[in-house]
C-alpha cells in the first residue's frame, strides 16, 4: 500500500548500496558485483523495519501534531527491536546450516550488529521522513477542507443577516409611503416584490456577475426614487464589467450613501458608480443633522464576506467633501 515511488527509491538505494559494498570489499568488478540478491535481502530487512516502525507509530502516536519526543521514542524502540529480530533471524539461519561458530564469533557479531544498526538508521530515517511528510500533507488537506467549509458556513450566516436587513429597511419606506400616498405605496410594493425575488435567489450564491448586480442596483434605486425623488441621483459609468462580486454589494453601498447623507431637490446627493476592473462607489458628503447612530453591521458584514472569499478588502477613502468605497472583483 505504500507509495510506489518510495518503494522504487528503496529498491534502487539498496541495489546501489550492495554494488558499492561489493566493489569496496572485493576491489574488483565482475558479474557477481551486479547480482540483485543482496539488494533483495536489504529490501526485505527494510520492509521488516517499516512494519516495526508502523506498529509503534500506531501504538504511541496520539496526536496530529508532530512531537520530537514521541518520534525519538518510536525510532529508538523500533531500531532496538529491529536489531534483535535481525540477530535472532541470523542465529536461526546459522543454527539451521550448522555454522554458528563461523557466523557468531565476536568479530562477526560486532560487524553484523553495526551493519544492522547502520541500515536501521538509514532506512528508518527514509521511512520516517516519507511517512511524516505524507501525514503532514494529509493533515494540511484536511485543514484546508475544514477552513473552506468554515468559510462557506460563515458566508451563509452573513448572507442570512443581509436578507432581514434589506427587508426591514424597505418595509420602513413602505410604511412611510402608505401614510403619504397609497397609490405610490402600491406601486412601490409591486416593484419591491419583484426585486425581493432577486434577493432570495442571490443570497444562495457566493458570487454574481457585475452586470447582474448592476441591474439589481438600478432596480433598487427606483424604489429609492419613490420615496426621495431627485434628492438622490445615481450615475453609472461602465467601461469593463468583467468579473464577479458578492451579491447585493452595490445595493448596500448605495443604501449606505443614502442612509448617512441628506439629499434635497436643491442640493441632491450625487452617487456615482464606476466600473472599470474594480468597482468604485462614490458620493458627495452632506451629513444628516442629528443622525442616529447606526451599527454599521451591513457594511462590516460585506467586508467580512470579501475577506473570506478573496482576501482582498473593500477600500474606503474619505475626504471632507466625498466618500468612496473601492470593491475588488473576484
């Protein structure tokens, strides 16, 4: 089940190691130098070490977080067990072929023990690097999926807040129109019903094309015109409308300009929407007298959506005479 590339690397390393060892010891090159039986033996021994390492990893690795202390414990114990198994296997083979004295004298035993230790350190290090690299890669993928799911959940929560906000503000306008002119109020209600269908559809989407959003913003501004007439004027300059933005972005920024500024027929509030790569919404400042303190939740909500979706913030530029929001396209 291990990755084929890793196994291929181990095979090639074991083979090159066996060839190098034979050349170093015999000081000659012949057909025997390149036979693979030594490499196959090293591969079997390495596989045994890998199984021992996996056993102790599953036994002692308790958390997803890498721990040097746990790693040293796993590696040290696995190396010790591996050397015991290799020596015991060698003893059984020597006993089977009745050559214990030749294979287990002091010098041979020390060389064999040192060889097993060296191979254990080399192949064990290869395995642990590979294993923890894949483990970290899997952990990062899970973390990435979790963050995406968390962002989508957060965005849905933010959108759910915008719906009541839009509904409440426009019902307040309708309530005022009913007292002033029932005919205009009826026309407003019909327009509002059509627009609210868009709101319900749009809030199911993370992004929407700039053209669709602009059409909605123009329809929304018709509702504003029912209440305020030409006290608020909207001008649109569209050069490059490619890309997408968060649904209801333009509506919220236009609403923000109307909410904070007092327009009159003599001195209207000019709202300008410029679309050219990015989206800019600008208005001249005519602050209302005795303006009620607002929470700013809708604009903060919108900024949070852009942070989650694009990592690009909505830029706000304010002078004494004008206020401008620059919205990035996605």
